[in-house]
C-alpha cells in the first residue's frame, strides 16, 4: 500500500490504549492530520503527555481516563459522544494485554479470564457502544488491533492468541454486516514492535532491532482515510499490505 497521510480535518477519532505505544503515536498522528482525538487509557500521566504533544502541534484532544474492565464506562462513551458530536468517524481498538507466556494447563483461571475480558469482551463492548455513531459518519473507519499470534498459535501463547483470533473473527463479522455501507472495518497485524508488551513477552530481545511504535503507527494511519475502500481484511504492517483471510485447507 502506498503510504499517504490522509486529510482528517473535521473528523472525530477514538483511540483506546492511547497513553503509550502504538496507540499513543497513532493518536498523535491522527491529530496532526486534523482529527479531534478522543484518547482513552488507564494511565492519566500518559494521556496528559499525549495531550501536551497534540496541543503543541496545533491539534485537539479529549482525554478519557478509563480502565477497560469498566464495562459500564465503555457503554457511557458512546452516549457521551452522541450527546456532544452525534457521530464518530474513526475508532481504533488498540488497548490489550498479554497475560502470561506459559503452557495452557499452567495458566491461572483469573489470568485467562482477564486476557479475554480486556482483549475480547471490552472490544466487543466498544464496538456495540460506537457502532451507531460510526454508521452516522459519511466515512466511518474501524481499526481493530490484532497480532500475528492469532494465526501462528505458537506454543505458550494460548490465551493471547485465542483473544486475538476472537477479535479478528468479530471484526470480520462486523465488516460483513456493514459491507454495503460507507463503514470500513479492518484488523491490523502490527508485527514485532518496540513496546512494553513486546519486552514483557520477549525479555531477552534487543529492542533496538525492532521498529519504533511511531513507525508502525505511520503505516496504520492510512486505514483511517475517508478514501479507504478495503473492508473485512487484515493489514500487515511489515508487508505494508492488506491480506485476505482464507478458509482452512
């Protein structure tokens, strides 16, 4: 895909996990392209730092400190956006947790449940909360952050892999439901990135060998463009291309 910064002037973008990593830089990039960013994250300090950077580049943001285990809080986001703006143009479901790298039989029930709760249930809850708002946009765009783990299903990555496979299945179903509408919905495989989650998963890895989250965010940014036509696909950042899902052979 040819990289082109989209014009997001006058558009409204919601980004979860916006206090650090890919979400932080994607929110910053969208604001630089003219979007008003609704930045959602648990960490208030990270949100305030993002707000300072967005303001310094002449942009605007609304900060929403929220733990995504607060399901009622996710529900309230949609209502609040509806009351203030009446629509939403871009939704980035980026927030997620790794859990543990361990054999499936050794994973504690509370850990497995937390991974599924934050990565899957909270994402579905967010979709449900903002779906009517994205439908109200003339070019609604949803970006669902996934992982190569959803397909590789490597040993010891069971809970995280299962959660990302579930998220992709939801994105595909949602895209199929809305394929005849202006709404475009795609998943993203960001690949190995220099983030805190990657360091948690691969503690012996040299982070300098990995792309910075700002580089990854720059490649994801065009998926928010009103000109995007693809839907129901997965964007592979490393390949810088959309790939289609295939049935098992």
